[in-house]
């Protein structure tokens, strides 16, 4: 075993080592995909090459290269490299690693790789905070889940998040081409694949699934009497992957196509189409929390204040999935999807924050008007802080007109309520209170 706890090259040639492990890239030049991070001069390539890694979270779908990147770091760092799996490690294991790292700190640093870090509970993640903050360890966490949902905020703020993209067809083809020539066992079979595009499709953008599925398909082809050159048929591929012809590819293009169709169906107020695409995702094994998260976004972006309860229901659905899980969770998802599809629609809040952010980013620096500033000290009061502020509750209807925007934006309108659902009432009320502001 090497420092990383992986097989040595001689051991990796054993028949019981999966193909995906046997042909795992040994250098950055062999790595396929993630050019935005690993191309020449790109962030991770530079950091790995200089061995000056910050603590980071690698976020990406299965088989996109998170573990391989960690192993490349293991081969280049001058520090100690330690791996933990969040599936099996507990707080005791974490603290033991951190104590060892603290003891060796005067000699060399420790790089701690935690696979599936999203499976660590809050206590386990809390245990890492001090050591990451103090630089006792450089943390590399790998996750398939959105870190903003699954990693606690204090730990997330101490790490950089690098997003890995699903591997596209060209990346998968490069990995396949490398495997059939670099692996001695595969090379001896002189493998010929009847439908290479079928293999790429079935892998769903997952390099590990691609390679291990290919290995099984070759074994099936040999089992039916095929001899070198071994021909892998479409049937061999389908049996190896145990997939139907039109099955949902969870990490590939169809993943994005179907979630897009699902969102657009709800936005377009078609509950029947929404339920159909929901069923396709459930049948394909999609993460129900991913589906629920997308509905939370839609509830705010596309339903908005036309039906504010939509966001409450979407958050309840997200939390309910944690409580009851699947398969019963499908009922919760269906209830939420059909409600949001049938709800009145407004994207006014989305447009408002987008326009306001654009003004913040491209407009002039502004200052808070004096009458809106807090004045906790006598000096600040003498400077006019808070002077002239009108306390709304002192007036009829708990409202009085005064300026809240900075001077350069006086009279600016960002929020334009729609004329549907609850938002029509909001629009009418704003027009009564602020008659000088036009809200087309």
C-alpha cells in the first residue's frame, strides 16, 4: 500500500481490481475533462503543481474525477496525505487524524481527503473547523451534493468550492480509448465495441460506470464464446448495465434535459406534463432532494408572490423527503409539483433582484442617506445620523412616504408585481402608497 492507502502498480494488475481502478490517471496530462480547472494555467492545475493547496470542496457528479484529483494530490504533495470516508468514519476517527496532524505540524503539513463529506453530520463537520482554520490540516472534501445544502456554513466559508462538470462524450471517448490500450487485460482481448455511442450513453457521464460496465460487457461477450478479437454487442452492454433502452441517464445529458422539461412544465402551468417528467426522474433513480431543491427555486423564481404559499410548500416537501424518504416521498414530490404547476405565476421578485444587482455591480458607489442611519453614539447624532427619520408606526396606516433609496437611485422601481394571484393585491397596495412610482 502507498501513503494514500491505494494499491501499488503491481497490485493494481490483479484480476480482482476493477478496470476503473487499473486505468486511473497517474498524471494531470492523463486526466480527461474539467479543463476549466485543470487546463494549462487554470486554478487546480497551478495549485497542485506548486503544492500550495487551500482547503477545498470538490463538488461534482459521480465519476467526474473527484477521487482521482485527490489521488493526484497524494502523489505530488510533500506533506502527509490521509484519507477518510464519511461513510465509515466517526468523530473519534476525525479527532485521531487531527491529533496526528497537530503532532507532525512542525515537520510537515497534513492534507486530509474526506470522500463523500456530505455524509458527515454536523458534529463531525464541527470537529474539523479549528484545524482547518488554523491550518493544521488542508482539507479536501469530495461531494456529489450541493455543498451549500450539505456542508455547514462555518466549514464552507473556510474552503474554496470547485465545481466539476459531468463528463461529455469527448471526455468519455478519450477515457475509453485510453483504457482499451493501456490496460493489459483489455488489450489482450482486442476489444471491438459494436455500438460505442450506446456505451457512452449508458455510462451517463460517469467514467467509473463506463469502465466497469465495459469490463462486465467484455466478460459477458467471452462467456458466450467470443474470442479475440472480442466483439461486445449492444445486448452485452444492456445486460452489463442492466438498463432499458430509454432509461433516464442520471448524470448525463438526459439528466439536464428532463429536469429542464420538468421545470418548464411547472412554469407553463401543465401539471400533467410535470408529473410525467417527475415520474421519469423517479424511475431513473434521481436524488429526490435534487428534485425538491429545484422546486424550491421555481417556487421563488416563477410563482413568487402570486402565491407565497408555494415557497412554504416547496420547503415543506424538501424537509419531508428527509423524514420519510422514498418510495413514499414520491407522493410528496407529486403534491408539490402539481400545486406549483397550477399556481398563478409571477417572476417579479426574480426580475427585481436581478435588476438591483445589476445596478449595484455597474452603478456608482452610493451612501446610506443620513436619516436612515443608526445613531448609537452622541457624536453620530451630532453629525446628523438618523435626523429626520419618520417612524412609520407613528402615522395612520403605519405608513408615511419618505426616501429609502440612495440619492442617485431616488424614484427607481425594481419590483413590478404581476396582476395575477396574491400579487395583484400587492400591486394595488403599492400603487396607493407610492402613487409617484410607476410599476408597468
